[in-house]
C-alpha cells in the first residue's frame, strides 16, 4: 500500500474540520431551540400573571364597590386595606373634581374667545362694506 499523499492528509483534515463544524452547528441549534422554549415559557408565564393581576383587580373593584355600598363588611384584619382604599378613593375624587374644574374653565375661556372673534369679525364686515 502506498503511503498517503499530502492531498489525502489535507482531505482528511478538511473532513474532520467539516464534521466538527457540523457537530458545533447541531449543538448551537439545540441551544437556540432550548432558549426559544424558555422564552416562550416566559411569555406564557407573563401573560398568565397579567391575567391573574387583572382578575385580582376586578375582584378587588367588585368587593370595594360592595363595601362602599354598605352591602359587605370587611373583617378587622382588612381595616388597613379599607383605610388605604378610602384615602386613594378620596384623592382620585379630588383629582377628578380638579380636572372637571379645569375643563369647565377651559370651556369658558374658549367660549369667551369665540365670542370675541365673532364680535371682531362683525366689526370688520361693516367697515369692508363702506369702502
């Protein structure tokens, strides 16, 4: 058997490098697939947590509405929560009243401005006819 030529040795090195590159690519694909599964699980988990938060919020709003109407009494262990909700509700009502006042004031200013502009345009029209 003749000794392997340089070409055969080079071809073997290329084949080994190719096989190693393919193995690395397979390992990389497996890692990417795994990370993709983790990311999908995290998104799913976040969506479920968001749904849970929404359900708790809706439950809390419904309970608070019943408490506010006097149809439901909270136990003593929830008195701090009740007080906190009363404070926040009061602040929201005050803020809404302030916003309503600002809106009414803005509407009044807009009305006065419109009246001034209407009066000014009426004053210009007769002067234009006189020419």
